[in-house]
C-alpha cells in the first residue's frame, strides 16, 4: 500500500488537483503518480487523445476546446466515467482538470458517496504568471510532459527528455484562447474552492514556488490529511 494514504486506508483515495490552466496541475500529477502509484486522469488529455483519434467524442468536443470553453457535461461524464471504471482506478486516482464546475463536483460527490476519501489540492498562481507560462509552454505529443521554453527547457529543443516524443504548442495555448480559459476558470471553476473548503477537503498550495518545493508541500498535506 502507498505510504501516502490519507483518510480511511480501506477507502478509495481520490486526489483532485484544482487550479487555473497552467498552474502546474499536470506537472505535479505526474510526480504524484510516481509516488502514490495511482493513475493520472486528465480530462484535457483524454479529450486530446479523442481528438487525435477523431472519435465521436473528439468530434463533439473540438469546437469547445478550440475556443477554450467547457465541453458540455454529458460528453465529459461519458468519457470520464468510462475511464474511471477501469481496473487501475479501483484503489484511487489523481484527477486533473475535473471537476471544473459545481455541477461536475456534485456528480462526482454522488458517484463517490461513502466509497472514497477526497483531498483537493488547489494550486494557486496569479493570472499574469499563468499567461507568461502558457505562451511559452510546449507539451510532449506522446507522454504529455509540459516544458517552458525559457524557464524549464528540454535538453534538446523540440524533443521530450523523458520519452523522446515531439514537443508541440497546444492549439489553445495562444494568448487570446488563454484569456478565455482564465475567464472560464474564474467564473466556473473557482467557486469550487469555497465548495470544497466548506466540506473540509481543501488544501491551498502556493503554485509560484519551485516545482520540487510544491511537491514537498503537497506530500506533507497528503500525509497530514
Ligand atoms: P486542460 O488540458 O485541462 O486545460 O483542458 C483542455 C480543454 O478540454 C478545456 O479548455 C476544455 O475545453 C476541455 N475540458 C477539459 N476538462 C474539462 C471538464 N472537466 N469539463 C469541460 N471541459 C473540459
């Protein structure tokens, strides 16, 4: 069993990463995946996979993703619960990019009622820092590892250090779409901070610290949780 058990050790453990796009949820999720052995479930990555494979879900999601708008809930739930029902999620998982609204959070609460312990890590980063990060972000096409072309560049330009995959700029990482995604975050997702605070599940993490320090703070919170 993982040494990062929180809550009741016999329950399923669900770690939710909250935070604006570019706050570092994906980066921390990858580290957390290594140390907890739970799968990293990113709804954004699942959608991008569907887009790449031109599935019906990908076709339905495309126009929303291009604008930086939220994909309608029924499409999100169909894709997400299909993934969460797989065997590797039986003991727990790390959610990144879901829930993104109170309605989504309520559906998740209902699905997990009495079956799981939830901890919510809200990674906080000011908007201006986010914009700067995202316009310089490139992501591995294969393993989704993100890089910052100035602050955290790969060893070889355009190539992922971890898997040798090609680094690409996401279509929605342009200044105009980023602004829309931030607006959507503030209006639809940010109210979740209060929602989870009232449930006593929220931990605030300073996302402006160096990556390793953020991980250290997250691990401390999980141990204390
Ligand atoms: P992300 O990689 O988390 O920034 O997500 C990229 C895009 O996928 C978002 O801008 C949305 O269009 C869509 N998306 C991801 N997760 C969700 C969600 N939980 N609800 C609705 N749309 C989502």
